[in-house]
C-alpha cells in the first residue's frame, strides 16, 4: 500500500514546472522500478503513460525516463504485457 501511495505522489510531482523536481522524481522512480516487487506499484499508479509523454517531449529528463521504463520492462511477464 505504501509503495502505491508513493508512486501516486510521484506521478503528481511529475507535473511540476520545476525541472529539478522532475529530475528527482525520476531518480526516485528509478529506485522504485529497480526492485521487481515494487514495479507493480508504478503500474498500478498508471505512471507509464505520463512517462511515455515525457520521453517524447522533455529532453532534459528523457534519459532518466528511459531508465525507469527499462527497469519496468524487467518485471514479471504479466507486468510487461
């Protein structure tokens, strides 16, 4: 439950106008996505569509978002579908 609440809060912070906040959010998501059992929290919070939009539009944090997505794809087969 705590992982989902954290992921939901991070999703909201991705909307911040401050570049440093978005960079820090991506760093936190990298850590969260790097733990296979926590990947589900990111998926449940429906962050992936927002990450894909950022990947296409935000050159500053594009590489960090790509790393989050890379870690998410290391989840279980059911999660990756």
